[in-house]
C-alpha cells in the first residue's frame, strides 16, 4: 500500500503530492501526520490519500519512517475543505493544512499537561512514623482530605518527607491530566422573554442555505443565535459561531457558557499555546459541541455541524490579509453545504455584497428592525467642527460633546468615546521644511506614543526616538498630526480629573486577558469614560452607557478604497448602538468636518436601506464589486529592481490574457502599492477588474503569476485592504 503525502513545508516547489510506501505493520490512515525521508532529511507530512498502486517506479519510492500520532488529526471534511480552498483561493496545500492544527502542536512545542496527586495506600501503617513528625502530619492531612496535589504536599511538608512516604509505600501517586481552560468571567443566564421578531427570526432559519439576519443594534441577535444553537444541540449536532474581535470572544463565551456549560470551546489567537491545544482536543474528541471564536475558529475539527453563525458578518477581520489569504464566509459556506446545515450571517449593517445577494434572492433575508428593549435607537447629533472653529473652539472636543459628558458624569452614568486611531498623534512634521518622520523599513509615517515617549511604526513595530529637532533642516518647530486614543485620554483627564477614564486599543490590550480586565473595570465603575478604537464599536452591552462620542468621523471616510463610505456608515451605526441599551435613553455626538456628506445623513437616521440603494447605484455605475470582481496581484521583495522586473514580466503575460478576454476585463494596470515599502520590502501591484462569472479568467490570471521566482506574490480577489 502507498500513501500520498503533502510535505509540511511552505515552498512552491514542494506544493505537490509525494508517494511513500507504507511499511508492513505500520498503521497509516488518511489525515495522519507522518515522518518521511526527504533527500537527506526527515520531514513531517500529511497523508491525504491511501492507494494500492503508485505511478512512481518501485526503486524511487521510499518508505514512511513513522507516524506522529496514532490517529488521523485531519478529519475527512477538512481534507475536502483543503481541496476547495486551494482551488478557490489559489493556495498551497501545506499552507491550508497548517490552518487545521494548532501551530505549537505541529512544531512539537506543546503536549498534554499532567499533575501528580497523592492518596494513601489501603493498608498503610503509620505507627513507625511517630519520630517523623512531618511525615505523620502529611498522612493525617491525607486522612482528612483523601486526595491532594503532590506539589501542594511538598510545599507544606517538604520534599524529603513526602519522598520517604512514597518509598515506604504509604502514599500512592496518580497522574491526572489538567485541562488548561481559557479565563472567562462568569455571567448568570438571565431568562429572557423573546420578542415576536426574535421568534419569527428563529422560525425562519430552517433547512440548509444562507440566511442574512439584518437586525438593528440591540435587537437581540445574540439571543436568536443561542436559541438556534440550542435547537441543533437538541438534535445531537454541533455548532460554530464566529465573532470579529478577540475582545468580544470572552464576553460572548461567558454568556454562552452560562447557557450551555462545558459544551462551549473557545478558539482565538490570544490563547496560550496550552489553552489552544487543550481546547482543540476538546473539540476534536466531541467533548465540546459549540465552538466560539475569531476567524480561525472556522477550521475547528467539529463533526456533524448543524449550524454556522457569523456575527457582524460585514467585518473585514473575517478576511485573512496574510498568507494563506482566505475569506471566512466562503469557507463557512463550504462547511455549511458539506454538512447540509444553515449558515446565518448577522449584522446591523450588512456588507453591500451580501445585501445585494439577499435582494437578488441568492440568500434569505430576515429583518429585525426593533430593539429588544422596546426603546428607540439613540439620537445621533451631527456636530459641524468647522462651525466650532469659527466660533473660537479649536480643541478636539465640541462644546456639545463636553456638555453631554458633564451631564453623564453628573448622572453617574457611563460614556464611550470612539476614535479610530491609537497613539498620541498620527505623525510628527517639521513646520519649516515639511519633513515627516517615517519608518526606515516601511513607507509610512511614524506615530507618536506619549506614554512611552517613542515614535512607533504600526506596520513593523519598530520604535524611534522622538524628534526635538528636524533631521532635515535642524528646526525645532515640530508639529504633531491628528490625534489618537492616547491624546484623547490625556485631554479628557485634564478636563474631568476625578473621573475614571479607560483606554482600549492595541497598545493597552497586548497582555493576556487585558481585554476582559478593561471591560470588567469599566462595567464596575460609575461614572466612567471608555476611550477606544474599533474594539469598542461592536458587541459590547453596558446598560449604563448613555452617551457615545465619535471624535473624528471623517477618519474612516476619506480613504483610497471603494469601500470607505460603507465602512464609515458601518462604524457609525455600530458604535452608536452601544448607547441606550437598557431603560436609559442614549445619545450620540458625531463630530465631522463634512456634515453634509450623504453618509452622515443616512447614518443619523439609521437608514441602511437608503444608504445601500445609493451605494449600490454608485458601484454599479463605476463597475465595482458586487457588480464586478477585483483581482490584486502584489509583488514584494527587498530589492526593488527584482520586484519591477518580475512585475513587468507578469504584466506582459497578462496583456495576452486581456487580449483574449477583452470584453470581460474592465480594467487592468500595474503600479506601485499605495504603501510602497513594508518591513524593508518594496511592493508593486497589478489591479484588474473583471466582469462577474469569470472564474476561468481568474484562474488564467493566476497562472501568469507562477513564474515569479524571487518575489513574494500575493493573489487576492476583492481584497479588503487596497493599501
């Protein structure tokens, strides 16, 4: 018998199947990991097939050296998923297979955790311990408690005393596996009466297919999700639920754990290696039937899936922007179809792409237009910051926002302040010559972080000394750019010195469980103000938040991306939904320098349908997705000449494809990437727009990229980030 093996090495030359002989007596099955001879080395590989014959000549076939586990770690469904993803996203097989296992498990850096426990022998005799006082005390403690962790006994009575008791066979040692469970705050399971719209939404999800649940913020989508999951658990099936932010995962899991107990497993990138490994094994064994997590949770090794839910389906975090590049929703649709189960996409602000699919009848639309508490959505007041400047206020806060914050504090309530930029200021610039401090390795300006008094690159993480003089002209007239979360906190603290002000962004949440601790601290403090980036914009449910302030709404609006207005509308709607979620009325102060822009008019009225109609019309006229398909081919290398040469060579091949499919290719051009250099690698790209239903052209375009030997080439379809 022979095994078809994919070598666990991410290299283009190795992206194919290698045949190996299965030695007599060695149990090898599809989905197993094996050690195989490869050249002069022993490498790991994945068995993707077992067959009786091989087309390779007998004298060239080597034998499998050994198996790594004695059971298949990649289940049949995931092997099928690998084939689909390689074809759909043009990925290497080894790159996809790696997604299915915890990385530390693949590298052999994590294993089961065991602890030793001590118990007393049945027929022990302690009469000869009278002179050994510590040994006697240890035995008496065991008589009372029956079973004690060995390390605790040693800590209390000393290692030598316990060793002596083991040697005398008075104490027996037992090994027990310790499961590393991620920290999740306990939350009671409140009995909630469903509103009619929730009951109708639950009833509407029946049979296989994709359902778009369009429910306003606070409409009770989470309760709908839990009822749907209860339904499939009662049928003996499992469920996967994706959430967009790591910061939301513990909150959702604590709510779900209160309802479903230990059936819940958690998967996201902030888990320790041991926690991730143990949660993966709980899922793999069937011990946990509900998987909750960020993007990577879609690869959980659950079987008999009865429901897949993607909450906040519009979020760009569901699209992987590093290799291997994939779209979670497309992967989820494959798994739902494979299992014949529903895929539920939930959002208050669905993506234009998915809402268009719903309008065309490709997926089922379920509407939840009312808040579950029966209250109105918070009133959004648009504040013209140009008017503030004209009236003499050049600060970052409008007089209206400061007045509303003062009222919140006086009422002992809470406020959230949203600004979509971390750090103290976005750049440092010389006012004499215009020099802007940039990263040496990336073509981006450095961000000033006052707390560390450093300039930081948000792309590669490099840090630099703060400028006191311009390195270009020597001037000391250094200006700071647009504000970030750190500066907002500093300003608020000086205005409201007695109020607790917390900050939530990538800088304050880098430590384990820091998301949870900040949210718990905020929940337990009144009055309080939480300042944050997108992390605070969605999912959080604090009943005493009565005010949301959006400091600079225009940040999301003016970006070189066809989705910028869509993302601006989504962010405003999502962060506004944090206010007034209980019996207290909510308000939103939205500060902008472009108060007449159509996106603010629609957002202020929570009018998604009118926004969609206008946005869809603009995109259809300009032939942008969802009315076309964008392909981005990004070339990257440390030598700019290498990138230019390989880009030119590829572009010449693409010209032949364009000639062949002239009527189907709307646009094609080669250019520098908007961010020309990241981590000391130069970046050039080709942008192509195709008519829909053009997978065959997409495949031919991909083939044109395969002759690049030196550059890293990234092939993306409808990329989330065009920079």
